[in-house]
């Protein structure tokens, strides 16, 4: 009896094989990782002990006997955070805990998008949101951004043009508070204009606030879009940035008719229970202090990265000024196509996000790139940016000189 | 500016809204819940403290910096368990941790099944496996069972008939060790016949061993099918039954070409990290003792349920004799359609699984039902079975009399 390889039986559209995981590169500026030094270890250990002792027998039941929306104390925490910090009227029953915010994106696409539909996404945005919309069969139209976020004048023109073609886009996906990748915060007047356009054209807003907890200390954010126009907005958020991405905890908030549909789409048998319990226990009493410490640490790392980029690239690079978060968005001269730098940079131990992967229309961001600064140490940031500048110079002649070279 | 309800924008095939969760019924005999009294609370608390202190800073990174296959110590534990207990040669790199075994089922369907394909499933089987195969567009053919599991003579006839029609089924889905719902264990000679048929007809085996850790003390199981014919078998398992379902931990084992495709399909950004860490830490030193305690407790509850069923239903009911697990499969007289009992039973506080939901062809199981016994206490089992017998008698006249009635 001879065996056979099951992959000879694959469906025609099966995805390609994943490569073996080879570990992180030495200078890892990609992925939404957080700062290992800022994980509140003692607090999490104490929280795990307390919450398991009190509520641990619930682990014997699916969803901790509390239904598919998630662990009730975690939903209560999210509701209080949304109410207290983002202006969203919410109780525990208005919240769905998701297995990461990516699950929220999948569910919204599942509910709203059919092949051939149109969705609107900020011209530079989270790669996962663009990819998932396209996997759902949507055509994606880019919304122009400036340093404050969506240009609502341009949005109005796009919606008017779509209406003239008989098209009602299925949603406007926006990251209004610490936009990914530009780090901007949409001002209140534009938020008001945005929800007014949503109402006028009958296009729901899909608001992603993954980074909204990570504001620098001198920064305030206006209320969430969902606070301004609850029925028109599906709001998602995450604990990946405020606590830790390995936990796979996100949340969604929407009016009940929509939320009830979202719950019906959550087909994973629940979100990991100990993760939910520990996050609920720890954040129920330590959220403000933790966020404060995190913002202090991350803004210091941003300063290190900004200094390193200025030192290594000088005037050859244009950088945005993020108002929170974990990434820096920048642009090299138009003659540089950053896609040509990906492999040489990896060979030098540096991973970065090429702009085209973070853009609705790849060509518009061919000279842009995103560097994440939370994971590497300050020294790794300095060394990695220098290594990247060397690669860039070798490949493109830019930057033409640098402090490093002068000192060598 | 007027708002609007986003559900007016839903895609045509959006699923119906979920109901508000109303809590468990008093006599909850459905769902793969475990026994709250058998959750090893002290052990889990100690494990959480130890593993977070040692490895907790990894939480700052997606997948704990260890790649999409999952937390390495958990993969090492699974590999050792598969090797030591199930005869499957496996190392940590041969294992994929999944977010529950349901994710494993989704991934296998995604990889192998296209609309219009055919799959083979045991005539009575896990509802989630039947449903998910059909959602993938497969036609499902029922494989006859007897008290030992799949009848391989019938399987050969079905494969021959399909071949004559030019059809190669995409997989044979089987739960060979503690079959769900019948509780049987497939003997070695049938396992050998099954993998021989798989090879001869070129049909992969999809082996689900969710319950294989929960054997009664006097029971031994032959090696897993994947041990007998590694390249032909995708093997999945779960921690839901051996530890706790709220954790959402499962695993898959397959030869690398298939496993690499499965990894590519795992699009959730990883499985909950603290759940993985705690399970790895606890089971790395306590698995055998915990499983022993669990089997003792569960077999005692089964005995309570068997006694209650015999007392309340007498000769009106035929029961299978499970060799492990958490459920009892039984059959009322053919004139009873258990679907008519679901609502009256719920009104009396009793939830049970009607046979038609656990069968490929609903009508063949219209008088069957499944009762899970892990969650309820012994008293709840006795009271709930008595309440169910009363409902059954009121609705159908069966059972005709009972010890309860004689005592009233």
C-alpha cells in the first residue's frame, strides 16, 4: 500500500504554502509589536492569580457561560472606556469582544460587502484592511489625506461622482485617531463633516480606533465618529496596542441590529478566555496608569527614531509627525522605489514596510515607507536606521552623504 | 441630518441576527462543556504565574516571536503527546496550534473543498463538521457505523460507487477514537482497512481526535490513523475536552506540504497567547494526573446518567455504551420524532441535542438524541433526565410508565 501526498488533492484556489518561520530580523521595524520592556508583568501575574481564583471554574464552559459577546467584565471595561474616553454611549451588552481587531474587519466585510461592491479607504491605510476588502471582492477607492486626515472636500466629490454612476459604496473605512500610517488625528469639524456626508449619501462609516489609546501626553482627540452618529458607525478597537498583540483581543461596538449580525458571524467558539480574563482584571484598575507609562516610553522611542532618521537621511527624507502610536511614515525622493530596497535591507538585517503595501494605489506610495519603533531598543533603532540608510545609499545613491559617513 | 440603520446596507447573503444570550437552561445537556469541579484551578494559577514570569515579555510580539504555528512549548507538549500516546511521529515543527479544533476544520475545508465536491462523513457525527463541510459547498455522503465505528465494508462499496461515477471524494472525516456521538473506538483491523482504502482510492483521511484523551480507565485505543499512514492523514485535536473549552486551543498535525498550506490559511494573527502559555506550562508536568482525575470524574457522571436514563425510560430507550468522553447517544422508539420535543423540553428547563442535528441524513436519526453529562452535577443529571422523561411522556406517551410515576 502506497501513501500519497494530500496536497495533490488541494482545491484549485488553495493559498500557497507558508514558509518555515525563520525568526525576526535583527532590526525589525515591521508588525504592530509592542515594547517588551513595557509589558506590565507583575500586574498581569497578579491579575491572572486573582481572576482565576475568583472566576476560573467558568473555564469549563464555552464562552465562560456568558454568551458569544465575550467575558462580561471585559465588555464592562470596554464600555466604560468607550464612554469615558471616546464619548460613545455603551454598556456591556453593546460590545462584542473579537479575536483581534482583524476579526472585526473580517466580520464587517462579510456582512456588508459582496463581490463587485465598492468601498472607500484612506489612500494610505492599514494593509490588512485594504487586503481584506479586496479579498471580499470589493473595488477600493482611495480617499485623499492631508496632515489632518481625510480631506472631506475630496470625499464629497468622490461620493457625488459615485452617486452619478449609481454606486453607493458599502463603507468608508477610516482610522481617524492616530491614522495608520500617517499618525494624524482628524479634527472635530472634519469628523462632523464626515458623518454628515455618511448620512447624506447613505454610506456607513467603519471606524478603526486600534491606536487611539496611544496618544502623546500633549495630545487630545475629539470624540469618536461613533459618538457623533451612533447608528451610522461600526466602531472597532484593539488591546494589541494598549496591552499586547499576542493576546488577540479586540472589540466592536455598533447599534444592536448591526451588532447582532456581527455576533452571528463570530464563528470561532469564543475568544481565548484567560486572555480575556487577565486583560479585564488588569485594566479594570490599571488602565490609565499603564497607558500613561506606555505613551511616555513610546514617545521617547519615537524621538530616538526621528533623530536617527534625521541624522542618517538629512534632507533626503520627508517624515510625518505622528501624534501617538508606534510608527513613523516617511517619503524618500520620488526617484526611489522602495520596493527595490526590501530584499537588500533584509539582507542587512532590516525589515521595513514599503509604502505600496500600505496604500490603496501602490504607485502613489512607491517612495514611502513605514518604520515601527515600539519593539526595537533605542540602540537597535539607531543601528537599524543607519543600516537602512547604508542600503538605501548603495542601491539608489540616496541619501548622498550622512553623519555616519563623515565619521567613518 | 438623519442617521440610518447600517443593516439597511447588508449584503444579500448576510446571516440572520443572533438572539440576545439568555443564559444556560437549568438542565444543560448540550455543548461540549466540561465539569467546573474538575478545572485544576490551583495548578492553572501556579502555571500562569510561572510562565508569565519566565516568558511574559514575549506577549509584546505577535505570536510570541515564535511564528504562526504557535507557542513552542505548547507545540512541544502536543508533539510529545502525539508521539507517546497516539503513535504519531511528531516534533514541535510538525504541529500547528489552532484557535479551537473548529479552526482546523475550517482550514481543511478551505484547502480541500470546492463547491460541488463530495466528502464522506460518519452517518452520525459532530454537527459542526457536517455544517462546515456543507457551508464549503460539499455534498456529504453518510458512512454507516456500527458499535465499533465506521463499517469499512460499506466504505469500500461507497468509494467504488463514487469512482464508477468519476467522483473522488475530497476527504473521509472520521472521529475514530471516542466517536461523536456514539462513543465508540475503531479497532486496529478496521483502522488498517480504512487507511488501505484511503490509499487505494486516493482519498485523504481527516482524523478528528477531540475526545481521544478522555478514555475510561479500562479502555485502550489503537494508534491514531495518522500513525498508520502519515502522508494520507490530516489529524486534529483539542484542549477543549482535556482541559477547558473556553481556552480555544486546538492543534493540527500533517506532513509538512499540507501543514504549510494550513499555516497559510490561519489568518487570525495567532491563537490567544496566555491561553497557550498556561496550557503548555500546566500540561508539561500535570497532563497524565489531570487526565486520570478527569476520566474518573466523568465516568462517574456517565454512570449517574445511565442509571437515570434506565430508571426514567426503562426499555423505551436504547443507549450506546461510550468508552470515554462526555456524551451519551440514545434512541427512542421509531414513532418518536425528537424534534417535536426540543421546545417543550426547553420550556421544562432541559436542553438536549436532537439526533437529526448530529446526522448526515437528518431523518435517519429522528428518534436519536445526545445528552452531555460533564457540566451538570449528579443531582442535575437525575432531575434533568426525569424532567425530560416527563416532557417526552406528555408529548408522545413514551415512556409509558416510570419509577417516578409509580412513586408519585
